[in-house]
């Protein structure tokens, strides 16, 4: 049954709800989209953190080439729009050359992007730990690696947790451009419903609410983790 | 035990140590005094390789520890060090601060390390602080913990880098007390300090350092009552 803009006004709110979310199980579109968003975000976050830590260590390394390489990478990623990076990964780098799933390619693109930002956060975190901490560890006879692992990194992690949490939240919301390469994530699912029902308000608001609740939940978890790590700060 | 020969250290253009020679015997208590910027701390930090000397040698039990192939962690295990700002690990409890290194280096088991830590805490009068975080301790308590944390490694020599300089005056005594007792037990100690009283009481020998050299050295009585160098006299007039 075709539906035109001017007929929308004649529908009651309940009828619009039904048309947008119940008819043809349209809520499933949103649910599947949310699943895709979560999957891609999760993979990207893991990759972003691993890559970020690696890049941070390279950047802080005394070996000039490593430091330069890491700096150049961060510079390029930060200097170009994410949407362009995503399309380069899909249409130029990985799409034509591999059989990887679109969502996987997208996760790699988001992870590579996030890694650059995480690297700067981690580097700042390591530098924020007083140099005396490292010296105390070394003077006890611990190796450099042990001092990093048991003394510097735990303190750095505590210092950067808020920024890291922020990066995580930004990343999740940034995956809403997945539609550019034809992956149906939460945002694109809302678009599809809008295209079919010609109702902009409800699908977009629904999508916004789901993102908001997701971010709210994550913020809550992060705050709890932060509080637990701050136990040693009681004075 | 420690023999220092022609030690030089530069930070870029700045030459901080300009040829330091001295020997420290086992069991000896050496106190290093002198004006700020004279190279005292840098000298101490070269001894356990927190600073790498630009040239010269440090022989520890006959081993040249400035050699490139020297195992730095192994050398540092035999030398304890305490710092002006204590440098306790704020994310770990007092007990964890003390047991981390011996446990991670496989020198002690968990129970043994905890037992040793409790005994040391008892000795410095802080047995009830084992599960406290450093943030809740006073400066004097922190420094006492820092000293016993070093002692957990059973070092052969202890280096003290201005251990009382950042303490409130009323807390200086409790830290010096711990150091005096350590001296009585026969520990080899090298102490950079401005505490002239402590130097007189505990020191076997006093080194006066200025402009990157040891300008004068001798027994505390001689240095403090009859300094030979005008620069030493000047300095002592200012601090005494």
C-alpha cells in the first residue's frame, strides 16, 4: 500500500508507531543494525587499543625510525576524515584485494583510525607518571619491562581511563557512517525504515535513543571502573 | 667495595661531574655534603646507573658497572636507594610496595616476602600500615617505608639521596633514627644530606662536593671544625 507524506498527518501516533516498528517486523531491522554496530565497534576497539599501545611505545622509543613511523601514521590518520579513510579501506585497499566481509573491513578501518588517537592518549598517560616511579622500580633491580608493566602502566591506565572511555564512545557513534560502504548498522537501519514508511521522525528518534542508551550504559560501566581504580587515592 | 675513578657526567653542554675519584669500603658510612648543583645527587645516581656516566669507571666489588655489557638490574639489586620524594608506588599498598620486587624477581615466595615485610615494618614502628596506601601516610612514614622497601632486596649498600629534604621538620628525626639503626647494624651507606648533625654522629667520612668535584674529604670532626678549603668553610658557615 503506497503511503504519501500528506497521508501521514492523518495517522494517529499509535498507528505511526505500528507502521514504523511493528509492520513487517521492522524493529528487527533496528535490532540487527544494533548488533552490527556493536560487533564492528567491539572489533575496532580491540584493534584500536592494541595498535594504540604499540604506536605509543614506538613513538616513545629512542629508535628514531620507529618514532618517526609512528608519528607519521598518527599525523596522516588525524589529518584526514574518517569517512574518507573508511572508503579508501573498502574501495581501494581491502575490498578489491581480499574476500573479507564488509563489516570486517570496516572494523579494520575504524580500528586503524582509533589506534592513532589511542596512541596519543596512551603516550600522554605514560608521560604523566612521575619519572621517579620508574627510577624507584629500576633501583629495586626490576628490569625496564617489569617496571613498565607493574609500576608505570597501571598508573598510566588509571590516569587515561576517562580519555580512553571518551574515545570508545566517540568510536561507537562514528560507526554510524557504516552505511557509506553499504553495511546496515543501526543508523542505516533507521534510514531503511524511513525510506519505506516515509516517516522521518520516529525512526530517527528511535535510532538516537538507542545510541544514547548504549552510550549511557557504557559511561556507567566506565565510571564504576574508574571508581574502583581510585580506591588507592583515598587520603 | 666501591671504587670511583675519574667520573665525568655531562647533560648536553652542562658538565655536572668533572672527575670524581673516591673509594668506599664495606661497612663504611660516607656522607656527601655541598651546595645545590654541585653534583652530589648526580654522583649518587651514577653509582647505581640511574645516570650513565659520560666517562670514567665505577668498580663495584671489582666489576666495572659502567661497561656496556653490565647487567644493570643485577647490580641494582645489590644496591638500595631512597629518594628525596620517596617514590612509593601510589597504586599499591605498603605491603605490595615492599614485596613487589622480591616476588617478581623470584627471590622470595609470597609467604616469605610477606613475613619479611612484616618484620621490617615492625622494626620501623609501622606494623599497622601494611595494608594502607601511600596516599594516607605522612612524609616521615613514607620515607621509612621507602627505606624498608629497599631493604627487602637485602642490599649490600644503601644510597640515600637527600632523604629528609622534603620532610616537615618534625618528621626528620624519625627517618634519621631508622638510618642510624641501619648504620649500627653495619650497613654500608652513602648519604647525600644537609643534616650536619647526622653526618657528625654517623659518618665515618665526609665528602664536600662542589662544581662537579670532591673538593675535600675527611673525618667529620676535621671537616666540620677545621675545613682546609675556603669553599668548604664558606659553605659550612652558611649552613651551620
